[in-house]
């Protein structure tokens, strides 16, 4: 897939209306601006849209225009002054803006973790425009203890004097993602930090996003059951979030396919060629 590396995105932004004011939501726009095949890629709770760069390049070769937003409080999007605005309905309303901004004949939704929950929320509605859904290591049954462990490491928020220290820390916390190559780790390092006022590397998310992070057992089958579009469920073999029993139950629906990636937990990075090929083959 080396030819895909020449594909470059355009950085854009839209405004969202929070409780206090308008705020900028940044996103990357990949591919042919005339395409009516649209893919919207939504990241996990503390991540950002640049996680999808490798997959986006591959999707562009399949004719998709790919939209990868940084949700508020993450990446290059603005932080929200009011903690209560970091809630799922508000995030969903922002994503509806992208659906309206980029009308499609085919709408592919790819959601990692939090982005997958938002995808289930959208796809469960009767008049939703999603024609294909990919859920990356997330399902309708969530274990509270696993969520508490995620919240613990997200809450640490260390800062680092230099890039090497920041990179080494990222290598540890992203180990479950299956990041194995120097290139991929460098890419994640490039887009996971900003330089704060003290000249230190700081993780590129607002700590306040964690205030609304739920750590109780969650039953979301009421969202899952109505989904009718073709759905691919990606399962990290060692994931504590999407456990095999839940993946198997999801696979009982006729519109669902499940693929498992070995030696990876929560959530597969979707950077390796074999992971990208599995997605393209399903499409």
C-alpha cells in the first residue's frame, strides 16, 4: 500500500454551538470532493481523527471521501468551558452536522470505541442514512471494571520534557492497540501531544472530557437490536471491552460479520496492512 502514502488530506473546521458559545471542531477531509461515497471515522474517547490516517488513505483508493473529525476537547478541536457539554447527545449532534454537510449515496460509518457507540446510536434510528457500519472493538455490553481501568490511565495526564519521553510513554499506554512499528509509533506521537505553556509535551485532550466518562456496567442492546445495515464488528483478541461472548452474540444477526485480530486488545489501531485489507475485503 505504499502508493497510498502520497495521498494528503485537507484540514478543515466547522462550528458547533455549545451551552456558552460557538466552538471550532477540526477535521481532516480526504479524497475526491465530488465523491458521494462518504466515510465518517470517529475516534475513541481520548484520541483524535488522525488515528485513521492509514485507513483513510486506503479508503480513498476505493472511491471514498473520508471525514475524520477531532471531537471537542480532543486533537486540534477547541476545549469546551462547560464540562457538562462533553456528553454523547451533544457529540452526536455535531456528527449529524457532518452528515448534512457531506450528502452521500453511500455512507460508511467507522467508529472506534466511543465512536462506535455513537455509530450504534445513529444506526439504530429508523431514518438514519448509514448504509454500512464498522464497529472497532466495541459492542452493546460493557464491563464496568474494564471501563474503570481505562479511566485510571486516562486520568494520569503526565507531561514530558521532550519528545523521546513522550514517545516512550505513548508506547506503553498504546501497547493494547498493537502498535508494533516505529513508523506507526512516530505517527501517533506526532498527533497525540501538544506543547503547553511550560514548553512540555502534554496529551492532546482536555482532562475534563473524563468527567462524564461512565464506569458502570452498560447494556446497550436496545441500540444494537434495531440496526439493519451491513455491519462489521472488529474484535481485538485480548480486548477487555469487547469480550468474545458479546462478539459472538452480535454475530447472531444476519447482517453482521465479525473479524478478530490476534495479539491486540482495545482497540486495534487499524494501521497495519492486514487490518486495513480485512476492512477493504469486507467492503
